[in-house]
C-alpha cells in the first residue's frame, strides 16, 4: 500500500479491513473519526476575483490562506455557466447533458411562475434524484444547507429538507419574499418555518445575509461537534444587485460605488469564512474538517470585469460556456491531510460527489448514474489521470461545450458550428482551430452527442415526436 493512500479511511483493524467502516465496526465500540465536510460556494465569483488566483485589487486573505495551505486547482470547472444547472450538477454528480435541471428556465413541463413581471417555467430537483446530501445522510452524516438552494423551481415541495438535508436555513425560489430585499432579508427559512430577521424590519439594512448565513453555519457546527457533519454553505456573494452598506475596505479607491460594493461583497465573504475557520479552531475541529471553496459559475456582466480583472484574460462570462463562464476557483483544505499543492488537472463539479463519498466512506451509497470521478488520490498528493475523459456542458438547444485533454469544442450560438481551441496553448480561446483540425471537431462532436440524454423539459426538435 502506498504511503498515506487512505488517510481518511478511519481505523483499519483485522475486523474492519476491506469492509466499510459503518458496516463492520459498531459505533458503540469505535469512535467515528471520519472528517467533517464543509463545502463553501460563492455566487457569480469570477475565476480571477481572489488574490490567490491573481487578483491585484480584492482582499481575500482567509481564502488565500486555505489555498496556500491546501490544494488549489487551476483548471476546475463548474457544472454550468449559471446557477441552477450548476448547483444541480454539484448536488447530483451529473453533467448538464443528463441532469434534471439544465437551465434556469425550462421549455416544457416544470411549474409556471414569475421572474419580475415575466411569466416563466422552472424545473425542480425530483424525489428520485440522489443528492450529495442523500449520500452523506445515508452514511450517518448530519447534513445542513445554509442559504441558497435554487433547485426548488416553483415547487414548494422540492426543498432541501425533501432532498436529503436534515437542516436548512436560507431562502427558496418558490417563496420569493424569503430573500427580499437581497442581502438584507426580513424573511428567512428556519428549516420549514419562515421567520423574521428583526434587525432588517422596515427595509432597514442592518444585518447582511453573509453574516446571517455565517451565524447559522456556526450554530450548526456547534450543535454537531460530536458527530460527523456535512455543511453546504452557499453564500449569495457577490451576486448582483451589489447591496453592501460597508465598503470601508475600498473607500479610498477611485472606483465607482458599483465596483466598491462588488469588491466589498467578496472581502466581506472572505472575512466571514475567516470567522467560521476560527470557530472550527476554537472547537478543536479544524484538523478533522475538510473545507472546499468554489464558485457556481463565472462573473456576471454587471460585475466590474475590466476594472477589477474578475475573469482575467478568459473569454466570456456568466451565462456562456466559454472559459469565463465555467472555469472557477476550486480549493480543498484539511491541515496535515490534504497536500499543499497547485494542480492543473482538469476537474469539475460532478467529481465532488464521488470524492466526498470516498472521504465519508460512503461509496456504497453512490448512485449508478454519475459522471464524476473520485479525486481523493490527487488531494493526497498522488497521481491520477483526469484529463483524457470527456467533460460536457449544455444549455439545451442554445450552447454546447466539451473539454478533453488540451482540446475544447464549444458553440454559444444556436445552430452554429463548433469552435475548437487548444486550451493548453490558448486559454483565452482566441484562435479557432476548427477549420484546421476538422477530424478533431468530428471526434469531439460524436462524443458530445453520446453524452446527452433527452430531457422532457428541454426537448430538442429532433427528439420531439
């Protein structure tokens, strides 16, 4: 056995060897030393918004410290270029070619509702969708979602509590006023009950949602310090509108208020993460807690993309399948357990489910249908081939993309031919090589077609009867 090959595997005795821990060892006789897991997700954070990813303006010392003392990935991809399908990919371990939710709005089915004054349809996560929370709950973890779910559509029955989570504190699409006004809500879910944030009564902007969410997360940790837990902390920051009263970090900068508030939302979130990590230290849980940080997609067009360099030199932004829309920061940290390294392996959101299942010794709970791989060897400092597989994304009928090795095929226009880029040599997607290498385009397109399973909510013309 290689050195440190299974450092998360618990206790290996003659009675437990080669047998899953929970099935072979009685909890009464053996302490459950499996690590706690905290997945922190930013909302619309650009690939280059963090100092540890090259930003020269925004202060993110706590996230930078997680990167400096853990593993950071330079070629990590979200599940999609927008929120709902990206989070669906994260929660189900599947790419957007076969997930239940493939876009924020669906073409058919789902449930009808309103976004502002516009009538739209949204699809929700189904009861038979195995989620990350389902897997970890079945393995004995206490599971909690704090803040943003975005997988309920307009279905009030598709809440986190009905999709694998034991606890939920936050807001739902199906209950629009549960996060109104954005960042300073007066209403908020406490599990299945709506409660008031008294400080924000009467449209006061006193208690920011980043602080509310961090408080909820810390209380959950405190209640569950004696047993393994999974905390999914999904912040709103820095999603627009950029409502942020405190901008002291950047008041001396000669920026407009939109830019100051955007930067402040990121720094404020970083400060909150620092507070959460400090609480783990205080409780003596830090060394037995895996922390993962990522963003759900790239920066939005409302962000100060040029002033702050939110996406660096990447092409595209939120809502597109160019690199600027789907390449995201991805950091994993556990002191003494996760290797200190920066990796250029190609990874993406569907990899999270099998990786966390391996950490939690819950691989027997995984669903059969999934697209990700277990990244645990990489986190241990070992080698793992991740690049010669097909990574796939789609906005059905509108955009498609695939990454395999150095090559990326992508189209962001309906019925437009695939563009081809060598991402290793051209991460800015500046030189379209489709005409030069038609055989590679054909090979990738054939594989892309095989990745898609028809969806009743996003039927393509050729799939309709």
